[in-house]
């Protein structure tokens, strides 16, 4: 694991408040759902649709970022233009505190915005694509807000950590570091063996909507990557099964041509990607680094990521002495 990987794990950043967007913020309260603790206006204000609202001709895809980043940084130059070129309108949420806080709150942003994006699209069902922590946040939302399932037609999780992170190959090291008081809420929760994962796995952990997960052998952050990509019932594929030896890592997963092709195939086929179908175009897919339509350079992406991480590391938000309590609805 490189110093950058460690920084990815431990950085902490104060987000600047996003500009207040005045929009109507409906209540999405349904029987059987967990209660929202964040206000509807705050939940609604986290959604950005850079190309306007989705339509029947360009249906919705909700994009959910991972730990330590923002919607714009994760998707703005990558999935947003690429999806548009492929006939989908991507909209991203930006979770406060760079998603370093309590993942139970982070999941509220996903649950609310699955409904909200469907609402803004004229009640079309939405697809959702996630990176890293966005995966468990979305699975948690689908689990504890069951009303989201019938408006979510497909779920694609890139490099999800569904099982818990083993730092430097040790199932307890991250937890030991957290015990030393160095971790923010979402780092406590993402370490293998956390109470968060007990709760996530303890309520019928399985595919709840058609789901495809994509992992990379060279992830470097979500370790072990293959184990963390497992979700009973889901289609689980690696980048290297399409493009052998492709050195995609955790960060470049959101711009990888191979990962994007699998995600797009899932969007086009009711949430279930087929390796054999995508492989027919393997030559052109694997010759590219970033996907067609993306407006990114790997070098620029990694450089700005590093700057954000360092900035965040220096600013540092409060670290917690213990993992946040599990909410009553998830016990
Ligand atoms: C973000 O941090 C603030 C200040 O610590 C806190 O009040 C708020 O609940 C946090 N929100 C999330 C989603 O982590
Ligand atoms: C989806 O589920 C909610 C409650 O769980 C229900 O009120 C709504 O009618 C359902 N919508 C469809 C399209 O089935
Ligand atoms: C691509 O990025 C450049 C600068 O980063 C920007 O000026 C340009 O508008 C972008 N193009 C698209 C299609 O998003």
C-alpha cells in the first residue's frame, strides 16, 4: 500500500457549504421506511444535475461518490459527459463532510435522492452508479428504505466495500488505529468487523434490485477487493476479466474505460452486465484508458485528487473515540 493509499484512507476534509439551491423538496415518507433525520431541503440540495433534469429520452442515473471526495470530483468530467453521450442523464449527489461522517446519515442522502431524481424525471425509475463507500451507502438505503426498491431499476457498484477494509492485509489494523482515536465516523464504520457491517449484513444482505458490482485486482484501498465486491445474487465482475492486467486502481476506477463499459452494459440490460457481451468490443475498450466521451486525463485526475487529500489531511476534522451507535431502525 502506497502513502497515497494511506492518505486516501485517513484524510479528512471540511466541505465548504454548497451554494443554497432553492428547489421544492418533497417529503418522501413511506410506511416501512426508516425515518429521515436530515431535513428534506438539505437532502434535496445535495443533488446536482449538470445537464438538467432527465427525460424519457435520456433517463436518469444517480451517481454516488465515495469516501473523501465530492460528486463533482468523482463524476463531473467522467461519467457525466460519457453517460450523456450514451443516452443517459447523470445527476450526482454531494454528501456533506466529504462523506467522512456517519454512513447512516450518508445513506439518507442516497435514499432521499433515489426518490427525488425519479420525481424530477417525471416518475421514471432511476439507475444508480456508485464508487467505493457509495456502494454500502446505497445498499443500506435500499435495505432500510424499502420504498426505494421499486423506483430503482439498476444498481452498479464500482469498487464497493461491502465487507470491510483490511488495512495492510490485517483484519484488525484499521480498527486498532481507530482505537487510537485517529478515525472519523466513516473510517470506523468501514473497518472490517465494525458494528456497521454487522448491521448491514444482519438484515438479509443480498441483491435488492438488479445489481452488478465491478472490482479491480489492483484496487489498493478496498482490500480485499474481490471479497468486498460480493453481494449475494448480484453479478460480480472484475476489470481484468475484460482487460487482463489492466492496472486500474481504486481512484482511476471512476474513469476506467473497462469499468465504464461494464457499467453501461448493465444500464442497457436491466442492471445485469454480461462479460461475454462486452467482450465482443474488448479490443477497442481495452485500447483506451478512459472511456469515450470522458473529458479527463489520468494525470490531472490523480494530481487534483492528491491536492484535495493533502488539503483535507491538513485541515482535519474531529476524530472519534468510538464508532457511532447503530440507529434503532437497524438494530
Ligand atoms: C457534517 O459535519 C457537521 C459538523 O460536524 C455535522 O453537524 C453534520 O451532521 C455532518 N453531516 C454529515 C452528513 O456527515
Ligand atoms: C412503490 O412502493 C411504494 C411503497 O413502498 C408504493 O407506495 C408505491 O405505489 C410503489 N410504486 C410502484 C410504481 O409500484
Ligand atoms: C472539458 O474540460 C475543459 C477544461 O477542463 C472544459 O473547458 C470543457 O468545456 C470540457 N468539455 C466538455 C465537453 O465537458
